[in-house]
């Protein structure tokens, strides 16, 4: 549904040459159409689990002139760093307005780097080596979705805000938070925030 809305917003301004719901389809589509700009999500099913970064790494050799702009609900340093290291020219979040998204695509196509303002610090931290630890046994206990919920809780999001951000119900958020606290043997969100801050994974 979100993708359809993006396409409707962009269609009057750009030629949409293709779309795909997973890693394999995205790589094949990019290889076949060789678009000027690829707008990709970070969390995409399929492939080897690498999401948008995997799409970029696999499709760039097949379409070397394409520029890649990430558009994601995630604003975590880990996700931002993964696609930037893979070669994306920009990263904006899904809270971006239609006008700003159009402007970002044009800028990326012209060779500029584009980031949502709130991500600038994350990008600097990532490339200054102050990002999240690569391997963490406790963090690895959490599923991908639980890690997303954990990071948003640690940033001070309410359950309602997390539900809206991740397109899930408040009840599902509560379930994920309960699972996270149990797996990490923590008692409340204050302890969870401290745990995440200590690991610099907020």
C-alpha cells in the first residue's frame, strides 16, 4: 500500500520503469530496466536476508550507472550504515513529504548525497566508527522486528507511535516489548533504554 502511494506521488514527475517486492525481483528488474535512480527499502524479503543493501550490491554491477536512494521506516545507524556502505547515494525516511522525496531523487540523480536531517548525525557516527557493535550475543537473541521495536522504545517512542511507524497494532507492539524484556532479562523500558545506550545501538 505504501509503495502504491509512492508511485502515485512520483508518476507525474518521473517515468516509473519497474517495481518489485523482494530481493530477487528487484535485482532482476534493475538489470532489465537499468533505471537512472533506484528507490529502495532497507527491509526487503528474500535473497540472503540482506535487504536493500543486498539488492544494491547485486544489482550495481548489472546497472553501474544507476544511483540508489534508500527510503525506509528505519532510522537506525545500523540500517543507514549498511546501505551507505553498499553504495547508496542517499537515505531518507518514510516521513518525508512528497515534494522533498521528488527533490531528493533529482539531487541523487545529479550526483549529490541526500539524507534526512535527523540522520546526518547517524551517518557521521557510522563512518567515525562509533556505530553499533557488529556482533552482540544478547542483541542476536532478538528477532529483526524485536530489534526495531527495541530501538524505537529506546528513542522514547510511545507504543502508539511505534505502531504507526512500523504499521503494526499497539497490541503487537506490547507483545514485542514483552518478548524483548524477557529475552534481555530487563524489567522495564528505562532499563531497556540504558541497555541500548550502553551498546550505542539507539
